[in-house]
């Protein structure tokens, strides 16, 4: 395994995946945006350490649902590829009016 290179998805692959989700499961995108907005409004308890604060964050089901959809749609790809693909899709959703 010493020679295997990690090849992240190209920008066009991320855009294609986003388009696929938008066509086949648009509710996932809408729900993700709502969950991200709610999470950003959650009060932050600064009396906690960074580790405690991170541990107290509950990942919304809508984040998990999108991740599972991406993993199912692109079965057989490496976990690193899937993670980068998910992060790219997440960035599109959060940074735009997807």
C-alpha cells in the first residue's frame, strides 16, 4: 500500500454529485441548510474547554442523512474520496443559495 495515492474528487465531480443530489433528493439539501443554520445559532458555552464543547455538539440527523446518501451513491470509492466529496458538497450547500 505504500504506492497508493489519495486522489480527491475533482471540482467537476463535486459539482456533478451536487447536481445528482439536487435532482434525486432535493429535500436532503434543504434540510441540511436548515440544520446548518440552526446549528450556527446554537449558544456557545465558553466556560467549556474546546474538547468539551466539541463533544457537546450533537450532529443533526440531516448531516448524517446527506453523508449516508453520498456514501450510498458512490459505493466502492475510498473513504477519503467520499469524505472530500461530502465536504465539497457541504461547502456548495452552505456557501450558496443551493
